[in-house]
C-alpha cells in the first residue's frame, strides 16, 4: 500500500455539528441584529474561521474583542450540542482500521481549539490523531489551502500524499488547491454538489484503507 496520510476536517466530518452550529450562529447573529438565511450561512460562514466571518460581519475589531465574540458564539454551540454529541457513523471503526495499518491521521479544522478539545474529549477520539491544527494555526482560512498544506507538513508528507475528508465546499476547494485527494462527506451538501471530489460518502460505514489507496493510484 502506498504511504499516505489521512486528514479530517472536524465539523461535518468527525461530528455532524452543522445543525447545531446553525442554531447557535442564528442566535448569536440575531443577538447583534443580523438575520441570515440558511443559504447565507453556507455561502458566507461555513468552513471559515470565526475571525474571518466575524470580521466580515462587524468590521475590523481589536484582537481580544474578536476572540471574545468568537468564544461567545462557541459557548452557545457547546451548550446546545453537549448532550447529543456523537461521531459520524462508522468513524471510530474506520480510525481503528487506519491505526492498525499505521496510516497517520490528522485534523485540519477552521474551528477554535476550545471546540476541538470539546469534541475530542466527548467522543474519545483524540488518541487516533498524531497532529491537530485549528484556526490558531493559520492566517488564512478555507478556501485558502494553508490549513491543508500545514497539516500535510505536520504528517511529514507532501499534500499529494494526503487524503482529506471534507463536507464544506470551501474546505473541498482548500484541499484541492493544496494538491490533496478529497473525499466529500454528505452531511452538509448533496452528492451532486460534491461530485468534483475524488470520492463521495454518506458516512464511514464499510469504508476501509483499501478504498483510499485506490484514490492515490488513480
């Protein structure tokens, strides 16, 4: 089997958080007088760092104010999601298969570290990831490829030897621009909307390392 690494976005890939992010985003935005449709959220917020979309909303802010607003929104999200959190179907079994074959795994997410810790601590999945990069590790969020270039570096692999699991269109673009192969997960978009990915899955059930090796040899 070819030497490769696997990189996972978090929201919509490791956990199907987007329905809960949607609720907390709307609550947060409405608190400050902004009202968004679902389409607005998909086009302007999903896949982007808090620093980016909050700046787009409020304009330039002092760094601490920006961080405080981001954490306020995430506290709303965690309060809504904490009692129902669970991994996307089949994920832990898939991670065990990758670990058994010594295929390195990483997380590359636009989320803040507070949410990453919340998800990994509540799902028990931290042990499977040798590298974890979040919004603090990049200057430019998705669709800029920076997060996936840096995540590949953390795995000591070229991006072309990584396979990225993504659910958002901005994330797919970021991974493709980095030079990675991309598996689209249909938690956020339809299979048709993700048809430009190398593979499209509903969840991780029945997925194995052999399915990924095929992508790199194609």
